[in-house]
């Protein structure tokens, strides 16, 4: 079996590898912090800061990033260069505005977001966000210019240094404050490189028409990501509100993770396929079907293995306090079955981002209702099951949109026989692993 990023390095494989490195750095950081001597409440503080950053940035960052390939593909010549420059201005401007809001609004923002009067290390974390957020488009600039090796090198450098910048100061006794200071220095270096890259690839010309076009196309995507990410953010808020305990919050955050390889490879494949689907839909659908099949051959066996291994691995990899996170993680592993379905990419290639948004609104409404009900019935495991249900609703609804509104049959982009077999095996494995 050939891994998606082996052999000749295409942009889709490079982006998949980049996402793997990104998710790998998240896992490595979690493991190292658990082994660093930090107390579980301190780790809970770190997770709470990440939660604050996620709730305020994920929707617009990812919505703007998703909008870049479709908009860029429809431009020509100098307009493409100007688009690179103007897209960077958008990220820079929003990052600066968010920094001012958080830095000067700390006293009323933290109680709203966390239910606590204050969160340690909040202001140094704000500085880190200010410097780091404008660097997110770098891999997309490389993607748009068909530079797969640069994507891979960029990922290896920045995520390797990210792990070191956070862990080394913590392990050396400087605590989370030292870790966030080192991350801020690293982000300043990344921002410098981003400016250099934009100067090389872009054209320093302020273009309100391109800004309007970009923001108009990305607005529904941002709203959809807001809705979709709010599902995860809502869970963290719900657990914090319901239990009001840093240790329980940390246990939930460590367990409420999808299989990172599945998330990374599926997300990157969907992004990379949008330009191909836009240029030639029939050929793109066949390519998507073939690559999705290969993805299933890799991800489903690994997910099934993890269902049986997570119990002994969690206390071994993290520490004994996080043994209770393993059952939550097993439920989240079931999301792999919906992750490998990529109707979102096809809908975007058809120029219909609003369909994704409205599906997301329905998904969110169902998720909130299920979250409040399930946490009372089954506690933390109930929260996890509500996420699985919401993700399935999203994918099934988008598949219906493609079938009914765009006349795109599911069989044209998904090998249904292999998928049905793997799905049955995954559910059976979860059932037996529960005992």
C-alpha cells in the first residue's frame, strides 16, 4: 500500500504531509506537557488558553484559507499577484484587531469565554496570537504556486520548532510563561518569513475589488466554519460550565480528539482537490474516488487498531490521570468514518458555499440540543456521542445537496462497497473494544 505522501511529491500529498505534521505537533506537545512535571490543573490552564484562541480565530482563519484556492483559480496574471498581497493584508488586519480586543478587554472577555475572572498567562498568549495568526496562509501560497517541497519543508521547520519552543522552557523550569514567550519569538520569525514570501509572490497593490471578491466568497465559509467549530468549542464550554473543574476539563480535552492522521489527510485531500474539481468535474470526481479509496485502506485499519490499543496507551503515553480520557477518544475515533467523506470539496468547486453554511446551521442546532441532553444522561461520554451524531448529519446533508441540487451521484466520487465494508468493521470493532 502506498502512503498518500510517498513517491512523487504532488501538492495534495505535500499538503497531507503538512497536516500530519501539524496534528503530530499537537499530539507531541500534549505528551511532552503531560511528562514535563506540570500539574494537571496547569495543563488545564494551557488547554483553556488554546480553547480561547480557537473560539476566536478558527472560524475566520479557516474560512479565509478555504476561500483562497477557488478565488485564486478564477484570476489571471497580475490579479493573482495582487490577490496574494491583499489576502495577507486581511490576515494581518484581523489579527491586529483581535489582539486589541483581547488585550484591552481581558477583564470582561475571560469571564464570558471561560466562566473564570482571569486566566493565567493571558496577555503573553495574546501576543503569541498577534504574531502567529498572519503566518497561516504560507502553505496556501506555496499550494497556489505548485510548490509541494516548500510546503513540506515549511511544515517540518515550523512544527518541529513549535514543539521545542514550548517544551524546552517548561522542562527547564520557566513554566508556561517561558513557553509562550518562546512561541512568541518563533512566531515573530515566522511572520518575517511570511512578509518576505508575500513580497516575492505578490504585488504590493491595494485592490478593494479583490478584497470584496475574496471576502464575499469566504464569508459563508467563515460562517460555516464558525458553526462547525462552535460544535467543538461548545463542548469545551459545556464541560467547563457543567463540571467547573480544571482536572475534568483537562481529561475531556485530552480525550476529545479525533484520530489526527485521519483529520490531517482528509482535510488536506479535500483542499487540494478543489482546484481540480473546479477545472474538470468528471475527471476530478474520478480522482477523488480513487484517492478516497486509498485513504480508506490506510485509515480504517489504523482506526480499528487504535480502538483496542487506546486503553493501555493513554496512561502510558500521557500519565495515569488521563486513563479516563481513553473511552472518550474511542468514541471520537468513530468520526473517522465521516471524515473520509468529502462532499464539501465538491460543493465548493460548484461555487455553492452557502449550502455548506446552511447545513452547518442545522448541524449546530442539533448538536446543541443533543449536547445538553446527553451530558445529563451519560456525562462526558454523552458529549462525545453528540459530536459523532452532528458530524454524520453534516456529511449526509451535503451528500443530499449534491444528489438533488447538483446532480452529482454519490457513487461517482465514493467507492460505496469498500466504504460500507469498512464502516461495518469499524462499528463491530468499537462494540468489542468496549468490553
